C-alpha cells in the first residue's frame, strides 16, 4: 500500500495515483460517456455540520453560488444543454435551500423542462423561514433526496448532533403530508398517470451527497461499530442497532406516487454500507410502523475519506486502515457504473470537476495542476468555468482519479444514487 501524506488538510498519497494504476492493471479506462446530469454545488452553508461531511459544510461557511453565476449556468444550458443531452440538474451543497437564489433557480430550471434533485438535509424544513419549502418543492415537482443515516435515533444524533433525528422525522412527515413518497392504489398508479420510476421525470437520471449534521466539532466516531479491526475488507455494518441488521422477511412498501422522496444512508462508524435492498426493507418497515413515514428508495453511500470524515480518521489513527479496506474491497465491475461517467460537477463559482468528490479535493478538469494541497477558493476562482466548455469538450474526456476513487468502487459500489450493484 502506498505511503500516506500526514496532512491535517486532506488525504493524499505520495505515490502515483493508485486508482489509475489499478485501472491500468485491469485494462480499464475511465472516461465520460454522457452528460445526462449537471450537478451544481450551490454553496457550503448548512444549518448543521455532519461528522462524515465530505464538503465540510456548516453554519459558519459563507460560500454560495451567486445569481450571476447561476445565470451563466442557465445560459450554458440554453446553448449547450441540447448537444450535451442534459436531463437532470442535481442541486447540492451545503444545504442548497439556504442559497438566497435557490427558488429562482428552481423556477428557471423547470421552465427548461429539466428533472431536478434537491439534496435536502431534512432539518432545514424545521428552521424559521423554510416552513413552506415542502409545498414549494412539491409544486415544482422537485425530487427530494433526504439524508437520514439510520432509522434509530441514537445513531443519527451521534453522527449529526443532538435533536437531529427528531427534527428529521418531523420534516419527513411534512414531506409526506404534501405528497412526497406517499402510497397510491396500484390501479391508480397504473392507469392514472406515469408509474413512479427510480429517477423520476420520465426515467431521467439523477446523481450525490447527503448534507447534514453533528456538532461543529465532530464527535469521536464509534469505532466499535463496523470495526476496522474485525472481519475482511468487504465487511458490512450488520450488528443489531447499527442500521445494518436486516430482516429478509420484511416486505417492500406499496407502489408510490410521482413526488419522489429518496433517503440516504451513510455508515455511522468506519465500515462499508450493508446491502442496500435489505436495508431499504428495514427502513421502510421501521419508519412506517414507528412513525407512519413512507418513502421511495434508500440510497446507501460510502463515507469518503476526505474533508471532515478524513480528519476524524486521521485523528483516530484509522486512515490507513480505512483506505486499505476500500482498496481491498475494490470491485472492477463497478468501474463501468461510477457516476462520473455520466455527469459533471460545478462548483459555487462555476469551475468544472469530474465529480463532487474531486471538487472537494480541489481537482478541477482544468488546470490539472491544481490538487488537494491547493486553496479551495483559489481553485474555484482560477479553474476553467462551465461556460468556457462546449458539450463536445466534455464528452469522452478522461476522468481525473485519485486514491479516494476506491470509495466509489469498494464492495457493492457507491454513487450519488446509492449502490452500483444491487
């Protein structure tokens, strides 16, 4: 295993890119094949600060995408969106809803016939001034991707902060109340409109990040859950009480309506996510029976060893072991399905990256000389902007990789829409 640079800032490797080396050994090439999804980071401001957050978002962050930048993105969509075949705009943050121009952007994007994803930290709905957010999103048909790392209160609060679970449950009930993730009769679904599909909007695809919380100073993560010291590289978090114990007899929920509500699971400890389908059954059974909450799909996402979660790994002396676990669990079959093949990620000042994780590691498409050791504000200011590219320049382009890419290919794989192999 390559040596690791012991920097408090970011996990980087001294040796040549080990992921690129693995691709070469396996005879694989990682390049963009389509541009179905445009992922926009609307800023790093969030009402809470999550221990696993790869964005390092929080209440003290002030970076937001301005309306001028949004306008230039919209102009690019008008001129290049057709040739690029953009179908989905994935709005992320921070809490994207905290951007003062969020609602204007939603209106403009919907006018262009695009399917929208809002990566929502559900507790934002409980904040003053956001009470009408569920109705606004419903009126505009925005798919909601809400972070809920467990269906057990203690685990959620351990990762995101005291009271976060209670607020999340209250918010999810409000989303159900306006029609999100709500069951319909099967006959109505079949004959009264388009059946619900995984990515909504006529089968259009969407992509990731959960936003959310824990205190501003991340707590010590529970290393005895999903321990790195036990089991093989492909371990799943399967101990009772860790949102990993599954009941194979649990039945899936009934058919759901067209306002999609998807939930996002992140491991509470240092392990890989459990099997997505089985965990989804557990979520649906527990949330329905205990809280009367329904939703469409659960997406399991591996914690990336960067930014805040990377800091916690280093603090606890677990970074090497975690990286080793990801590398040992690499599955070459996942390379064909990774999210960067079908999207680009746009930073809050308009700089283009291959994915959201590269964005947080200061790895833009151009200039390629920028990387994890560079200042994020400098990279955002000086990196090549979306409106400086044609669609043709983005299609077929080789993807910048690094050791963190093993986080997307380990085990069942991980993307902004959950596991790659289900």
